[in-house]
C-alpha cells in the first residue's frame, strides 16, 4: 500500500514563468483589438502571462477554436459581420464543439442588441460589458477573475476524469477496499511478524470526534480480542487486572496526546493519524504474553512506519472516491458514478432500462440574480423533490449543474401524465413555496444498442439541448433521432481523421456549355469524399457538419488547392477554361481563404480569370455589407464571382444593382419547372431573371438542364450557357479529359 502514492519533495519558492494563458479576442474593430493587446501585455496570473489570439470575425474564431484546445477565455463582440454573428459563434462553442468550460465575456459597443439577463441565460455567457464602461484596470480584473474560474473548473474536471481511474486502479492493488478490511490485514501481518500466540491479540481503535477515549470504537481485532469487534475500548480495559489496566490506559492516553508509538516489554501501541484527510486517528494495541526481543521491536517499529502511509492511502482513496464519484454541492453521486454503474449492468438489464433527465430551467438566471449559493440550494431541493416523487428509479445522479438523471426499469419509467402532475406541484424553499420549471428527456436504452455508453451520454445531452431550443417540456428521444445524431457524430469523427491526410477527398467536374453548340466553356468543381469503408459520403451530409464544427475552412482550402491542380493539368493538356468551386457559408467572409486565392494565383502563375468562386444568393445578401467589398476586390484581381441558386434568395433590386458578381446561375428548380404542364409561372421567372442579368450586366447560366425541351425554352428566352446531365454528368478529371477529346471530334 505504501507504494500506491508517491509524493515528490517540495522544491524552493522560485517558480519559473509557466505556459501562458490563452485568451481569444473576437472583434472586427482592429483598433480595439490593439487596445486589448496593450492592456493585457503585462497581466500575470498565477505566474503565467497572457497570450492573446485575435480573430476579426466569428468565422475566423470558429477556425481557431477548431484547432486550439487550450483557450480559457473568449472576449467577444456580438455584432461583427452580422448583428448576431457572435451569438451563432457561442451556439457553436456550446452546442456543436460542446465546450461548456471556456469562459465567454461579451464586450459590446451596442448594449441594446440583447438584454443582459437574456444573454446570460440563453447563451451561457459569463459576463456582459459595454466597452465604454470597461477601464483598463476593470478589464484586467475581469480577465483574471474569469481565468481563475476557468482554472478551478478545469482542475476539477481533470481531477474527476482521472480520479475515478486512480481510485479503481489503486484499489485493484489490494483486496481490501475499505479501512476496516485494511486494518484486519495489518493485524494479521503484525501477528505474523512478531509471532503473537492465540493467548495474545491485537486490537485496532479509531477515534473520530470522541472526547471520551474509553468510548472509541474497535474496528478490527485478532486472536484473544476478536469478540470485541464493534464494541468500545472500555471493553478492552475490563479484561485486565487493575494494575495492568492502569498501565495500558495511561500509555493509551500518552499515545493519543503525544501522537506517537509506544513500545513496552509486554505490549505495544501503534499510532496513525489521518485527520488531515478524514478526521480520524487510529491506535493499535498489540498485546503478547511473551516479551518482545529487540529484533521483534525493530521489525514492529519499521512495519508501523510502513503501514502509516497505508492508513493515509485508505483515507485518501475514500476522499478521492468522493471527488471522483460525488457531486460536492449536493452530496449526490455524479455523472462519472452513473457511467460506471451503467457499465456494470448486464446487457439484458441495460436494454430494459430507461434514462430520464430532469433539467431545471432558468438555473443560470437564478445564479446571476440571487447568487451561486442560492442557485445551488435551489438545485439541491430540486434533486430531493425529484427523488421523492420518482421513487421507482434504481440509479440517481447529478448529470450537470442543472440536471438530475434517473434510471428506471423500462416498465416503471414515468409517463407523460406522471410528469405533468409533478410539474404542477410546489416545492418548499425556506419559508416560501416555489414552483420550479423543469424539462424532461426520456431515453429508452434499448434504442441505443449500436452505441457505446460514452456515445449514449453525449447523445442524450445533445438531444435534451435540442428539446430546450424547441421549447418542449417533455421530450422522448426517439430511435430515428438517436440514429441521426449518432450518424453525425461518426461522420464528424471520420471527417477529422480524413482531413489530416486529405487522401480520401477528390473532385468531380461538371462541364458548363454553350446551349446552342454544347461546346464546353468551363467547369464546376464538386467535392466528393470516399470514406475508408469505400462508401461515398454525400456533401449534403458532411458539409453542414464541417460548417457547424469549424472544419469548413479546412475543406475550402483543400478544394481550392485541388482546383488549382485541376487548372494546371487542364492547361498542360491544352485546355484553358475556367473552373469554379463553391465556398461554404461560414467561409465567405474569411480573409484566410481569399488570401490563399491570391497566393495561389501568384505562386502558380495562374491566370486569375481561370478561377471562379461560387457563393449562394442567400450568402451574398445576408452578409451583403461585409462580403460585397471582399468580392469586389477579387473581381478587380480578375477572379470571377458566380451567384449560385439565383432566384431562391431575397435580393433587393438595390442589392442586385450593386452586387459584386460577374455571373448569376439560374437555380435548377426553375429549370425543372419548365417541364411541367403548366409552366407559365416558371417561364415568367426565367424571362425576368434573363432581363435582370442583361440590365445589370451579369453573365447568365442555367443549372440542372436535363431535357431537350428545357434547352430549347432557355435558348428561346435569351440563355446562352448551361450545365446539367443533359450535356454531361460530374466526372473525375481523367474521365473529363476523355470527354473533352470526344467533344472535340
């Protein structure tokens, strides 16, 4: 046992400067970024300086967050590329990346954008400040306070994550998993070392908060004293003659008082102190009818010093168990404990169980208004209330700071009517009767057979978060939802791995042609992902996941690089035709991708006119004020800009007149509608868009042409260019080159 924990000797007071705290500033005002940088340059907390990362948009911040795992604090301006860009970033951090630990402090020049209380409660914001109210000294105070909070939360999380493994591994070193068992083992070893005969014995007494020593309980005993287990020390005294009893009693008093071992010829007292860890003291009385020789005394003394750490280890393991498996504020078991208990259930038992989450609403608001102590007390009362009214559960734990988890036998899980009843009940809190609002999520574990326990816990949390957004009081996690969420998680995991090598991704190219002659005039590059199992993952599946998890910029950079390779190969084969590629919604305002376009043009000596960027009409109009100048710069450089899916967005005529674009692409929905029997409406839209493109000087191309009828109608209404399966499907480059050769002949 003495080898279970090793403590390094303390070093001197000198501490070198450690790794810096990482703070991310998300702010589109570069001058204010500079002010923050200056203000935080000399700030040191816990002997660590601050490294300030800077992002000028929510999209850039998402990219940084997807690659940096060491950010403790985010200083965030809500209003950037859009009025609510900051809130979308917070939603990504909390609900997509799943980081509940990082502190988020809003620094805004427009405090009326969202009321303080609402911002904190809905977006889990740590603090909310108006820039004009925040002096340099106050800024330092806010930063240090939030770093301190992050540090405490981080240490507790890491401790809980590791302590459960430490506890289980440490206890595996011995079959004795409690102090009583350990004491019995010690008694057996002492008896073996000094050869205590059956006429003698050893007794272990524990003292914890007892003033009268004679009432101290006996927790272990051997040989002659075995019958005294679970009695009190006074019973030991009663078996001795007056003279010997007095000698032993005086020695016991001296041992407790001096906190030391006592070695006499006919008995020995061994003292162990673990009060620092569990408020207990132990005393072992070793009574042998044979006098101990010097060798036996030496062995006993050495063994006593050895097992002293064993008692401390036992106290530590009990304390570590509490840290690893108990929620300190409520005294209830925590999520780690629940996970351990569920893992120990048989498959049959687990599949006949239901996990029910009770999430207290408005906890953050209560904490902000009334303080942490009040919110914790409220949650503790809530836990007792749920336990009382949901008595048929067999496991109960704190899921997070505002959620109680219960596990029921499947046939005894609460019905919606049961939940409706308790939601109307009041709870006594102090002198008041209050009615707490809470949300319930119900997950039948039989629906999660294909998942491991870690995935089940994450999915349950995600689904309950979705229910909160929908405003549902009772939410049943149905099988289809679980499978969809599970599929998204698997795609995200695979996507992260595949982006490291990029070997599984490739481009297919669809020709753009002259309507009249079918002669190719360019190509659209479309990304494809062939996963390790050989299956193709549709872009409609993995692109939204990449955008939501901050990986879309990686995809966009990769598509650009592969597009450049295609242009170079086509040029070597004698084809100097433009190739377009699509930018994800979140990357349209990213300066990184546009800098990469400029770098590619210069580094590879490529004619800018051969590169075309496609963005959707919705992107172009929603981020109009931010994106238009960026697109205009690209056009000035010679790069073409296409507005994809035109006609499905809500461009105003003013925006259209000033839109930085060279081409608009008629959405395939309108092309498809040309083939229906009553196509007057579609025809009217096709004609109107043709007139608009001519009026404002845009090139015009129709998407999704699949029939000769559609081709003829488009030609008759002024369209010169198109793409679609009628002319050619998207194809890999090698296949495209064959197609180009056949088209030329």
